[in-house]
């Protein structure tokens, strides 16, 4: 085997061993199993509260954006009416 092949085999072996260790000791994608069989790290109550707060904030910002868009369109329409009325003179 050449040096490049040995390096590839070594990397594959390391990934396999790491996967086995993760499976054996309960480290998953979303957190770690605790010793009592529960799953910690999915979403704590603090994370859940923060998530809800952020959702409310996004909802409020979307409502504000709608108001700003409406105001902008109304101003645009009134401006075009003013221009048209000046042209008609």
C-alpha cells in the first residue's frame, strides 16, 4: 500500500470507531442520552421559552413590515395621483 491509500484506510477506520462509540454511549444527533434512559439536550425548557419568545418577535416584526408596506404603497399611489392631477392642469 502506498501512503495515500494508508491515509484513506486510517480515516475510514477512525470514522467507523467514532460511529461505534457514539452509538454505544448514546451520543446522537440531537443530544446525549442520560444514564436513566431519558434524552437530554433535545430542547430544555429555557430553550423552549426562548424559541417561543423569538417566534412572537418574528410575528410582531412581520406585522410591522405589512404596515410599512401598506403605508409605502399608499404613499406611492397618492403621489402618482398628485402627479396625474398636475399633468391634467
